C-alpha cells in the first residue's frame, strides 16, 4: 500500500511538473517570472518563504522578488543578511548545484576568506532549512537563482523534482534577462546623417535648464490669533463651527461653570456674614473696648472675602471665551473637544484673517535639491491649471515625519501675486520649486543618479 502511495505521489509530482513547465513558457517579463517562481513553486515542493535573486554586473546581489510580497525592501535587516548569505554560498564548492543548507550544520567551505556569520546570526524570521537553486549562464557562472526556506528538511524527492523544474526556470530566465545588443557603428554607416543628430542630441542634453522639484503644499494662516484655555476646566459647548466667520467680541465657546458658580455663592455668603459681624462689632464697640478691637480684623477679613468673590466672578466671565478679533475660526471639530478637560494655556482654536495666508510645503528628503531663501515657485491647487507664484522665506533644516509617514523638510512661502485673491485656508495642492540651472542630462537622470548613490554609497 505504501508503495502504491509513493508511486501515486511521484505521478502527481510529475504531472505538476509538466503543468508548471507549460506555464513557465508563457511568462512575458521578469516581474511575472519572479512572482511565479517564488509563489507557484509551492505546488511542487513545500516551503515557507521563497526568494528570487540576481547577481549584478559589479558583483553585488539584489533581491528581485519574495513570495507573498508585492514589493520587496532590500534594506530590511533580514534581506541584508540574506544577501551576505548568498555571497557566502556563491564562494562554496557546491554553489553551482542545487543543494540544501541547514542551520545546525552549515555545509560551506570552512577555508573561505569571506566572513562567515555564526549560527546565532540566522534570523528568527526565516526557517532553518534553505534550498539553494542556482541559475547558470552559458559560461557556467552563477548569475542568479531561487532560495526556499522551510521549517523541515527538504526530502530527496523534493530536491530531485525541484532540480528538474530548475532547468525550465533557468531557460526562461536566460530568455527574459537577455540583453539586446545593437551595433551602433553599423547604424552610423547606414545613416551618415545620424552623426549630426547625435551631436545635436548632445547639445540639447548639455543645454542649461532650471532644476525643479515637486512637493505638497497646504495653505495656512499667517500670524493667527491663538485661543488658549484661560483656566483649568471642561469645555461645555461651542458657539461656532470650524471655518465659520466671527466678529470681534463674539462668543466662541463656554467652559463648565458649575464649580465656579458654587464657589461664587459660598464667597457671597461669606462676604454677607463678615459684613454682619463687622456691623455688630462697630455697634457694640461704642461701649465695649474688646469688641472695638475686633473691628480692624473684621474689616481685613471683609476685604479678603470680597477679593475671593471678585476673583471667582472674574473667572466666571472668562468661562465665556470670546473672539478678540474678526476672522475665521480654525479647529478640527466640536466632538473632539466638548466634554474634554483642558489645562490653563492649552491651545483650543485659532482665529485667522482669510486674507493673510502663507504656504506650508512638505519636501520629501528623496526630492531635496539646493534651495535658498527667496527661491521662486508655483502653487497649483488641486483641480486648477493656473498656478500661483510663491517665494520661499523659511527653510527647515530638520526633517520631520509627516502625517503621511514620509520624512520631509518643512518650508514656508509667501504668495507674491498681490492682485490675485489668496487661496482658501486649508486648501492643498502641488508645489513646483525652482533651484539652480543644471544641464538637461542631469535634470533627466537625477533620479537614477540618486539611486546609484544610495546603492553604492557615494
């Protein structure tokens, strides 16, 4: 019975192998190949995580695809370790054949001069068994391959079937990564005027243009009036809504007055009681020297009680917060504040003049160019085709994490077109900032150069 089951498993494995081989031939680009190889190989063998890697022209290693992941982060600690492991295995005698590497007993050459991480450096996120599946070029040099991790040891039948499938993978790999070489000299001989075109193209690429960068901008108030909590209390209600226009002296919000009103009533009764005691002491003091001596003390106590009452009444007046100037109310929402305790000096909202605005710009660190105070630019509101002229007046030198989880520098700019009406507070759009003049070729290839610098560390 066990023999029949083994034969049945072999037949199913061979059928799966034929199906995968047919599907591999239909792959049209390297991205599809990477997704298929790292995910669909699971139909033939068991594994936890699969990787597709490629050897670069400069000897480096890049991870191209990972099973279960749309985009792979090569700078993640696990992936950095994996690239070192690939370098390590490539220098072993068995680098050109499919074989298994395990955590407990590494089968690499102990005489390698390359740094061998010890067993404790094996990441906890990866299982302890690795199946090495290399891709070879025509000169029998390792140029890439597949890595499969599994919690258990790969069986001999799985390694053998993966070896058969590896031939199909390698064939498709060579076709998809093959570079098409075109003889430039042959083209020039056929078209002599191409030389002139090349010279013109070189001249165009060296033409100086203004370097520019795109960023996100938000219209914010200039010199807003901040409304802070006058005392420690609880916000009872708002009399205005976000974005509402208010006049000077208009009620904005009301703090809870329950405790203050109780204190005021007690202070009022204390004042009346002290006044009664003072009148009694004065009337009895005409014939009683002891009562006459109590008069100054009661007068002082009456002053203290009145001061307490005046202070409480002053706090009751402050509980009704009014707008000191006319403008637009700026805060998030009433629901976020009503019923919430506030501390003395805590910012609640702001009053801004809708005609006095500025632009707050978030420039991602990946797009930073050399900018100076006074640099010009344009602000395009979402949905608008015509931009508003701006001028940078403040440049932040410390990058901060924005709400969009992007590390960016914050810049402030003024709108220079005085005749046009300022944009609405809170409006957002795209900002184009202009830097120094650079050759057109640098303008076009600035992004690739940044990627090269990040890769090579130059």
